[in-house]
């Protein structure tokens, strides 16, 4: 009887250890399957990235034309804003003009940074159309200036919106196209705000 007890104890120990080994093997298999799935997902993601549209850093003639025209536009917006700060009267006109100058100064600096070191020409002034509008406003002041300025500003923003849309649709350089998209949103915001300002100026001067 004394000799059989150790044998039973050894058998129980062997039975207890066996499931632990099976559990470890099962966990190892599950872990391996998870890792394999992760590698597959990474591989699929890499393939998807390889199929993405390639980034284009070359500069087409369309990009160059846009850079030249948009820089003249930005210069004109700065000039009109500064003129409004000097000749305007209504608080809403003055507030709008400060934002107009600040935003376009940032846009000008951004475009200059984008084309720096590249074969791209930027305008140092404004075009004939914008010069004519500036000349129309420069002789006015007070309420007469406020009304004329905000009317012209809405017209200008509406007319030049297509310039940015054309670059977004037909440009090639991804950085310049990104600038066009960003500046188009700014043009839309400025137009929406100009419409509000016009309503205030008209209401105050009935």
C-alpha cells in the first residue's frame, strides 16, 4: 500500500501538466495566425499605396501662367485693401480691408516660397483691368468710396474665381495646385464676407 501512493501521485502530476502544454500550443498557434494576418494587411496596404496617383513635382506652362496671374491678383487685393484703409469710412469696410490685406500678404509670401528657385515668374504689380478699378476708386472717399469699393470687390472675386478653378482642374504641379485650392477657398470666404459688408453699408446709408 505504501508503494502504490507515490505512483498515483506521479500519474496525477502527469495528467495535470498535459493540458497546460496543449493550452500553450493553442496560444502559440493563435498568436502565429494573428501575426500572419498582420503581415498580410501590411502587404495589402503597401500595394494600395503603390497604386496611388504619383505626386507630380514638374511645372507645366499652365502652372507658370497661373502663378503669374494669381500673383498679380494677390497684389491687386493688397493694393485695394490698403486703399480702403486710407479712403474708407465705415467700420465694417475698415475691418474687412484689414483682413483682406493680411490674408493676401500671407498668400503672396506662400506663393513666393513655393516657386523659389524654380523657373517661374511672379508679377510685381497688378494687371490693366485691376489698375482701372483702382484708378476708379482712388478719387473717392467716405461713403461714396465704401459703396464703390465693396461693389467692385464682389465683382473682382466673382470674376477671378475661375482662374483658381482652372489651375485645380488643369494644373500639374501638386504644390501649386494645392495653393490654388487653398486660395480659392479664401476668395470664396472674402466674397461671402464682402456681401455681408455691402448689406451693412447699404442699410446704414439708406
